[in-house]
């Protein structure tokens, strides 16, 4: 495999509530309201290096128009979404070689165009000074005023839909079940960019891509709405599947989780505002899924009950999330851990408790999991998890039941909860030989 350009994804901005504040190369302005602003930005780009001496050829004009629509679409999005500050992260570096599978044609010099636009007073661009850190761009108040004067809404912002849906990234250390690159967090703004990897097409990844085409086709025509207090980009529903290269020959045996849906970064307390076919949702979750998959991977039958409960030093409902993060971190560990993962809030750890104490406590509760703790086993478990989820989505789509995937569960219309629960159990049993328990989230 060869390294692709440095890219980033909404998984790199996990934990920002309802939105990931990143510049999306596939987001564009559309319709009449933003057309005057597109014309203004286009004219500014034409004059930033002096007046043009000749008319562009048709193909060059198409590329220019696409860049303008992408710039306006993203900056208008930051205004409409009321980001505070309205800052978007963007990869400033680009390859001078041929386009890769993740690149959108014509966008290779977009960061330079944004930098040039600063002279127009429409944007502010800050170049990252450190390799693999994201640069940032933001609309000025003048640009924001133009958007507000136009009365632009999310309906005036669309997406180009031909992005690659099978993605391979270089796995970061510190990956956790609930936050996929948290260990790479050092930037004061947000994230380092993840590294996307070029790969050879095979019958296997062609099949994965065909599965995504079918799933995305069902989501494209689904009746989805958000009735909460904040604007949400409900047209952002094209999913892609992210596999992890951890230095082993077959990267497609690791990871495979789905990203790209607007519902995935909604804070849990906001999910009640989602409507599917006009109905409130049922939020269905595999109970302690990752730990149960770990038991199955070592040839053991998973115990009943909540497998995150009853851990010495971390017992109690308020510490359950800490247990979940700790166990997950221990199954996505490239190096032997010596310290408590920084994902776990310090106030949840009793005074004087060390990492070794927590490791011993987990092994007391789950001694059979010793072979997979402090290893990279979690990447293979994620493949099993995502394979189950793909099976569920395909089965429900065939029955015209819309399902919105999370990593270890789905959301469906409340009236479809019973059937979806049955399908989830069937899929888990078909793939693992064990019927994983399903429960609705409170």
C-alpha cells in the first residue's frame, strides 16, 4: 500500500456534539440564494493575482466554478450552523502527483485559493505550522453578513455524491471504542489529520463498495428530519466504511466502522429530536457488545448481564463509561500500557489507584479476556462488529425499514423497534454463532 495525502474525517472530530467543524471538499453551494455570493467569490479569485488576460477554457471554467461553490458552500455552512467561532479545519498540504481515490478532481490547490482570498476581506486563513496538523479557515463578518442577507439556509447547501465509500486509514495509537483517534489529540483546535492509505482494488473491497451503494441508496430516499433547537444538516447521509491499516497484510480484516451520517455526532440527549418517517426513534443497542465479542474471539461464552459493571475501583453507574473506555483502550493498544488512558476523567479514578490496580480489577472480573487485553485485538473485533451492522442494514433496507447506524446499534422508527430488535439478534447469531442481547437506550 502507498500513503495517500493526509486527510481527515468526522471521526477525527468526535465529541464536538452536533457537528464536526471541518472543511468538507464535497460540500457545495446550490440554488439562487447563494449565487450572488458565488459570483463575488469567483470575481475575487479572478483578480487576486491581477486581472485575467484571457477567458478560461470550458473545462478550466468548470473547475473554477466547482472550487467557488465548494468555498461558498463550506463557509456559508459555518454561518448557517452558527458555529462559534465559525472556524473550519482543513488539510493545507496537497500532493503534486496524480489524484488518488480519495481526492475530488480539481480541488488540489483549494487551500492556496483560500489563502489568496484573504485579500478580498471575505475569509481568514491560518496555515498550520506543524506537519500533520490541520490548518483553519473562517468566514469574515462581511462574508457572514452576505449569507444572512441572502436568507440562506441548509437547503441552499448540498453535496457532491461521488466520494470513495471504502476508506483505509493508518490506525492511530489510543483508538477507543467511543472515540476513534482520541490518542492523536494534541492540537489546541482539534485533531491531527488522519492518514488515508491508497490500496489495490480486489473482489473483496468491490463487494464492500457495492454494499455501501445499496445502503446509501436506501438512506438517500429515507424520510429523515431533525426537530431540535439547532440546525442540523440532515442531507448529510452518505456513509463510508473505514478500515484500519495496523501494519498487517490484510487491512480489510481490521475496522470497517461506518461514518458520515449527520446523526452519528449528535449528543445522546439530542437524539430524541430525530424523526424517521415522521415518528420518534427507538435507539437500539447491543448490550456490552465489544466485551461479548471479545469473549467469543477467545472461544468463550459471554456471561449474562452488564459486562461493564462490578469492576473493582470503578463500580457504580457513574463510572460505567470509564470502564467502557478503559477496556476498549486496552484492546486498541499497540504498545504495552503503563498509565491510565487519558480518555478517562481523573475524577472517576479513586485516589491512589494506579493503572496496574485497574488492570488487575478487570482481569478479576474477566480473566478469560487476558489474551486480548493490552493488544490490538480490538481492530479485528471492530471488523466483526461492523460486519454485523452491515448485515442488519441490508436486511432492514430489503424490508423498507430505515435504520440509522451507530457503531454498536441502530436507530429506527419507534413502530419498527420489535422487528429491528429481531433482525439485530439474527444478524449477530448468523455471523458469530451467538445471539447478542439487544436493549433500547434510555
